C-alpha cells in the first residue's frame, strides 16, 4: 500500500465510515477518497460503490475525487485479488463480481473455484443432515399419532363408525411411518457418500 506511511487520524476515520456507499454530509466533507477507494478495493467491492458515494455526496455539494478513489481502489484490489483470498471467498459462498484486473484474476479464480468446491460439497452435506432430521421428527410424530388414535379405539364412548375411521387412520399412518423409515435409510446412505466426497475435497485442497 503506497500511501501507508504517515497514516493520520483522518485516514483511520475515513476507513471506519466507508463501509457502505451511503455517506452523511460530515462524512463527505472529511472523506479521504484514496483511503475509501483502498478499502472498497480490499473488500472486493465493484465500481457501483463509486457511483453510490458520488451520488450521496453530490446531495451536499461535495465532489468525489475520482482519481484518488480509483488509485486507492487499485491498490486495495491487489490485497483482495490473491489466490488465498479467492479461496476464502469461494469457501464462504460469496459471489465474485469480476473486480480483479486481468493480471491478478487468474490466481484469484484458481483459489475461488477451489473454495467453491468445498462450499458446494458442505452445502449438500448440511442439506442432507437437515432433511434427515426433519424426517425423523415427522416419523416420531407419526408414531405418536398412531398411539393416540390406538387409545381412542378402546374408548367406550367412541362409536363403531368412528372406530372404523380410526382403524383406517392407523393403517395410513403405518404406511407413512414405513415410508419415512425407508426415506431416512436411503438418505443416510447418501449422506455417508457425500460426507466422504466432502472429506476428499478437503484433503486435496492445497489451501488447507
């Protein structure tokens, strides 16, 4: 970062206020546009932030120093557009907005795609775990319902027609209980496979 020596309190303040494109009047007046551009670049933000900041400050009659902003942003992108940062972005499931310059994008994307592989594999595993958990809860509830209806069958106040209905309900719930058991068994088998794939992807990652 070329302008790092001689950092001032104003510089630090600018970094704190520049987390989003919306800026207040005071923020616009004290803004260090090179520092703000640097932070936007280091965060991988696209140029839409430049337009948003320009529009926000124009309301107060403050002009954005485009040259300083772009200079800072270019330096910030050098920090963002690295192979390891790409990996972190991909593994976190973050979108890449094509902000890296051509000479840096290749390495960034190499790491990004590797991180995406891990993210997608983990997403599949998590989804299966959640689905199995939900089906197990439904199966438990189905069993509870069968028990409750079974208790009604011996209730002397229940009519014969109601008993017929209850017997049909129990038969239906038994079928559903069996179906859920098979679904859970199949998903558990798939989960073992997906977890193995996930661990394999982790093992071959050069960034871990």
